[in-house]
């Protein structure tokens, strides 16, 4: 079983902001460009109420350094 629980995108974005990411630009409705010093920019393209499953959270974590305990 995965250590990542299914989580709403709103909660994932809040966790990313807590660990040092900031919204560099909001392109359109759900597309946000996130920036953090020392990391490549990341496109976060999920609606707030969208639920992200464990596999998608693993992908986001690889790009951002997010850990399960950050949620």
C-alpha cells in the first residue's frame, strides 16, 4: 500500500506553499506556475476540488520535494 493518501489539490497546494514554494504566475483557471529557489519551476494544473491519487502525488513529490508528512 502506498504511503500517499488520496488528497484534494487544494490541500496539496497549501502544503507546497508551506514548504517554500510560491505562486509565480497563475496562467488560467487551474494552471499555476510554482517557483522555489534552487528548484525548476513546476506547473500545478489541478482544480482545487480535484482529488489527486497516490500515483499523481508521487509524481508531484518527485518534482517538488513534497513528503507525505507535509500534507
